[in-house]
C-alpha cells in the first residue's frame, strides 16, 4: 500500500522535518537536566522523611520494649520480635506496615544506637559512600560528629 500526494496536496519537506527535530533536541537538552536535578533533590527529601518516620517507629518500639534495637538486631526488629523471650513479651509489633524500606537509591539505611536515648539512622546518599556533598551527602539522623548544617 503506498500513499501518494496528488497535485495541490501539502506535505512536509525534509528541511522542515529537520528543523523540527533540531528544535526538539534543543528543548530536550535544556529541559532534561533541570528535570533530572529535581529528581535528585526529591530523593534527598524522601530519604530525610523516611529516616524520620523510621525513627518514630523505633521510638514507639522503644517505649514497648524498653530499648532501641542493637546494631546486630538492626531495623529488622521493627517487624520481627526479639529472640529474647522477656523482650518478646513486651514487643507489640510489627511497627511498620511493610518491610523495612531501602533508601531512595536502593541502599539500606545505616542504623546504630548511640546510647539509651539516641540513635544514628541515615542514608549514604546517591553515591552510597560515607560523606559527600550535594546529592552524595549523607542524609538523615547523623552521628553528632557528622551533623548536618
């Protein structure tokens, strides 16, 4: 099946098509990076919010059990009762409606109790490594020596 134009019918020339493609490419080049930077910024915000929500769940569990999870027990104690029978009787979880979430970049959150009343709970950022700047910076409830500005 072929489509042919009869005399007097209009169509696009190759030059017009190329001009439109160049304009679309320029727009994508200008708008694309702006959209991607917004995605990175929203991931930082999501990591901060998730770490605060996890902290709230940990504090609720602490009220029931009497302590934060140890570093070895980790965040999994929010959904699984402790092995210690005495603590298991006071555990009224699960404290999360779903599994412990990964950070927005797909990495587990760093968790450690600092003492009986404080914890460290943060994401390593986009690069998955300690420290960093911008979207690579650690975000959440950081150790006192690494506190956010």
